[in-house]
C-alpha cells in the first residue's frame, strides 16, 4: 500500500476506498498529509504520539519519491495546520479515557 506509513500528497490524486471500486480525490486544494491511525487501549482511534510529563511530539514526514511543489508560504501554512491538528489531538488524549490521561 503506497501510503501505509503516511506521506504527503501535493497534487490532485485519486485513491480507492471501501473495497467496492469507490474513488476519492485528495490533494485537490493543496498539500494533504496522510497519517497512519492507531487504536489505543481505550478503543479510541487516532494519531499516535508519545510524551512524558511535558509533552514533546515529533512529526516526521517522509516525502522521498515524491515531487515537491509550492512555496515557503504554503509550507508555513501546512506546518501550522499540522501543528494545530497535533495540539488538538494531544488535548483530546489528555482527557479522561485518553492515551495520555
């Protein structure tokens, strides 16, 4: 599977889903990140992050084998979007029943 470990799509790309020949479109409005999800002990499904008393999260994006298009402003916006998504997930996982509770 091409994005089994995650990745970034920088141009409109079709993908199959649902096993019945359904097609979806990703990357049509700009760069999109594909993040592998993991089910936690509580049964919640989300992005895995590890941390201790003070939460440190590292996000590594392997874009090898893909073409890169864009500019610094787009890259900055993409980075901010990922940072916001991660922060929201950390807050969620710190709640009762979450992985970091």
